[in-house]
C-alpha cells in the first residue's frame, strides 16, 4: 500500500472511497447551523476540550486570526512566544485584520514563564504604551520542533493573565499531539484558556 501524504489538505488527494463518502454525505447550510456533520464536529470538539461551544474554521490560520480579532481591539499588544505562528507564518494578518502589535517573550524553544509574561505585559492605563490585552501560548510549538508547553506554566500564566484582565488564547494546532505525548487529556491542556484553537 502506498503511503498517504498528509502534509496538508492541499497536498493530500482523496481516495475514491473518500470521494464516495463526500458525495453521499448528508449536508445542510452551516451558516444557519443546519449542516449535521459540522454540528456534530463542533459538539464533539467542544466536549473534547471542555468548552461551552466550538466553531469550525477552514484553516488554523483563520482560527488564530478570528481569535485575535475577537479578543483584542486595534492598538492592543499581544504577548506571544518566540517563533510564534501568529508572528512568522500569517503574513502580518494580525496587524492588518486586528491592528495589534506583538511582544515576543521566552526562549527559542517556544516556552516562557509567568515571570516572562509579567515582564512583557504592558499596563492598560499607561500614557503611551499599548495595553496588553491578550497572551498566546502555542502548544505544541511548531518552529521549536514540536516542543510541548509545560502545563504548570500554562496554568500559572493564565492565572496571572486573569489577575491583569488579560485574555488567554491557546494556539493548539497540534494540541492533540501534545495530549498524546504528555499523557494528559486535551481538555486538561485547554482548561485554563479563554479560547482554544486546534487543527484536525
């Protein structure tokens, strides 16, 4: 049997069996909440991550961009790890779509500590600093080779963020990989965050 190239949905070609399943699938308008497959997927992911609801997006980049746009206002500052996908692989979309700037913290392994977050966090009432309103953790970290973010640090960073009225977002494109590798449930890894994205 020939291996299937799963690098991306633009490279992977569906088999004849996959095409038959797609052609015979029950469908409905997802914008009106009428597509049963999308509804089941959203409910399953919300349950998996222990969140109130889930929303299907066509790409991980779109999920990230919608999260930033939803959780910030133009002129805000977003604390992100070194080598963040949001900074390096989304063609400046957060600046164009949301009008935010980034403060990069931590080391080249994509991890950072609560102290790093606090040092990078700017106050909301400063005369000239852009207010930090969002902190992002990437788990696993892509550019660092799939490094798993320490859950104790994620919990503590989210607690520090809440104390400062800063929203929290988990770019969990590879969250299911992190769950398997760490032996923790995906919902446990997602629990402290206000908003989570994951890829299938």
